[in-house]
């Protein structure tokens, strides 16, 4: 019997392309160095601000310079899932979900003001709760009006700005996309509100991810599927329509944001998907008028550039952050601020 067992064992081993003596113990292989990597751990938190549970992702050393990632529509902090591990090896990364998005609460629009002033206030309070005294902001889509409100209110806190398809100029609002929305700003009628229904559909969300992308197979369907699920929660349609209406509060603020750029001169990195039909590159060019320390890149992709270009953007961001937001850079900035304060009467 033992001879038959040994024969069968050797036959199976030979079929598998290996040669083992009978009764030889087999140990699990040691994990490769790649498996044992020091990939940053991402933590998922929820805090209550203005009575609303606000979700945020956090990674990286808490004592490292901070980076605040501000998502766009119809996304959430999920859009930064590939970028966070790249940055978090050297930086303290925070990525919140606004009320009405992702894992944050979505209170009824009749009880909660869905305005960009309010979203910016929520995020501003989060930075204060986390004691972020200085930080770089990454703004995309809705993240721009949220982030620029915070920057204008606290220019001394901003160590740099990364702009990815985030608008601050009237040239960046083409009628081809924004025409029906502009009509809604001018006339808040139910008819104009109903005309925006096409923007708030699964196909509408999907088009924002796929349009302008060279290789659609690089875009995970989890993105637009998750967005559609989150934004289909009861009452969320009215939340999104309220914010589309309030987006009209942003163009009147563009001159003040541009004045902030000219006066404070925050270092800026632009990584813009040049095939975006919502915020085309004509909206990226005017930043050159107002910001002197500007690094400018047009990428061959669409609205959600991180979906197929996260490695490229991460590489550019690390170089930018190392130059402008590294520990020594932050220390030097704090010293300049203190010197300026001391010189005031």
C-alpha cells in the first residue's frame, strides 16, 4: 500500500511540474518583499459637524505637512483612493465627503442649506477640528469653489494649490454644457429645474468619467456605479439640484479669488484633463495671468483625470509638495508669517 501511495504522490508532483520526495513537508512560501511593502494605511473616520455626520479618509504621518483633497461632482473621496497611497508615504492626507455625498449624511434639503458657503464652512470646521494649521489643497470640480472660499478666508494656511479641472474664470463655463444650468440661475422655475434631469442620471454620471478618455478600459465601472447609488438615495435629487442652482453664486466670486491669487501668490500645480467637456482647458489658461509660481500640465484625459492618470499626477504632486510643502518649506513659511506679523504696528 505504501508503495502505491508513494507512486501516486510522485505522479501528481510530476504532473504539477515539481519533484518532491515522499513524506517531505511543504512550507508556505515567505512573503515577497513586494508583499511586505510599507504601503500607507488608510483610516476611515466620521465626525459630527453642524449636526451632520461627516466622513473623511486619513492617511500618512500625522506630523507631516498636510494635504486636503476636495472632490467634485458627482464623486466623493472615493475618487482619491489611488492617489492617497502615493502621497501618504510622505504627507498627512485628508479627504472628506461633503454632506449629500459618499459616506457623509445627506439631510433633507428643506432642513439643511446645500450651498457652497455651507460646504466650505463644513470643511473649514473639519480642518480646525484636525488642527491643520497649514495645508495644500487639491481642488477638482466642486472642490474649487469649496477650496477657494477656504483659501480666501485663511490665506496664511495655504501652502500650495493643486488644480485638477477646477474653475475660477468665466472663460471656463462653456454654454455647450453650462447653458441649461445658467438658464436655471437666471430663472428658478420648475421648468428650468426639470431641464437638468439629464445631468442627474446614471448615464450622465458615466459620461463624465468616460468622455475624453483614450482607453475606457482603464476606467473602473465602480466609480460611476457607486456615484449613481449614492446620489439615488431618497431626497438626493433635490440636494443636487439645489447645489447646481447655488453654483451660480461662484462666478460673482471669481474676481475675489483671482485677487487672492495675485496678492497671496500661492504656489500652484495645474494638472488638467484637456478633453473635459465640463471644464475645458480654456478655463485652465487664465490662471497663468494671476499666478507667478505655476507649473502647468494638460493631460490627455477627461474630467476625472485621476482615474487613468493617478500615477502621473501623484508623481507631479510629490515633486511639487516636496518643493513647497515639505517640512522645511512649511517652517520657512511660518517664519516669514511671524516676521511679517512682528513688523505690523
